[in-house]
């Protein structure tokens, strides 16, 4: 299967610790997105890359959050000094050009 | 920014009946409207999409209609089956380099009763 791959699928961390999630997009997809989803809600946009350039960042993305896509392929999303409110599923998606995006299975974060 | 509203939040239908989920959007520049199905613990899966130059699109038991004037679009599932039970999300996007973020509705939990 060559879909969007996310790791780890589940992460439990103590408040104040840093966590990092990785996303491997569909091969040759030049756009990569990060979304956050909490229970009972739709995905909320966090940030988006075209190749290695980060083109858009949501106001939801506080300075504790940083995303990179160093070579225009995989991406990482790091959350520093985690808070309980960061508990959510972090979804990665990719697309080739505009519009149709395909999601990965998500990375669940629980901050205790 | 865009605001997408989705109704109903929950929907129960008997197997074989039809299900309809409706969404409205606020940004008249939105031109792409996908629908996603999300099963418990999994990421959303694209099931059908429609672009603003088309009023209706059908794929087997699933269809989507778009009314640009009224700024609403709907998902229709006919001959529902238990495996259709899931949460469905609508979304809207303006496309382009700086407008490609997707705005999602709050989801509809569909239960198909055997």
C-alpha cells in the first residue's frame, strides 16, 4: 500500500514533554498538510507545504508547534512542552497539485 | 474565512433506505467540495467530490449535488448497507496556492440498522 503513512500511530506523553510525529506522503505528491482532529469534530487545518516550502500556517499553530519538510518528501510535526489541550489526533494528508487530498490514518496523542 | 455547517449531526436509517446529509458554506470563492467517510480510529477516506462547474455527480450508490447559488451541497447514499455506518464529513476549498486549506463540517454519524 502506498498511501499516506504516519508514525507513531499512538503516543502517550507526560505534560511538558516534547513529541514528534512523522508523515510520509503518497509518492510524488508535492503538497503535504497537517490537520488536528478532536472527538466529535471535523479536521482543523494546521499547516501546509508545497514541496519543502511551508506556505500556510493556521492561527491554531502556536509557537510550541513546528513542522518541517526538509527535502520535500516526508514531514515532521513537533510539539514542544505539551499541554493536556494538545491531546488529539494529528492527521497528515497529501495531494498532487490542487484540491484532492488523501489522509493518513492519523497519530493519536494523549497528554497526561 | 470559510464556514461549513453540516446537518444532521446523527442519522439512523434502516438498511436499504436512503440517507441524505446536507452542508452549507459561506465563501462564494470555494470551488471544490469533497466528502469523506471516517471509521472509528481511522483517518478520513475520500468517497466522492464535486467541483463548482458541475451540479451533480454520481458513483454507484453515492451521489453529491451542488447548488452554488444557495451555497449548499448534499451527499446522497441509496440502498444503505450496515458497512455504510461511519462518520461522514463534508469540506470546502478555494484551491490555489494560498487557498488550498480545506474547511470541514462537524460530521454526521450515520448508523444503518440491519
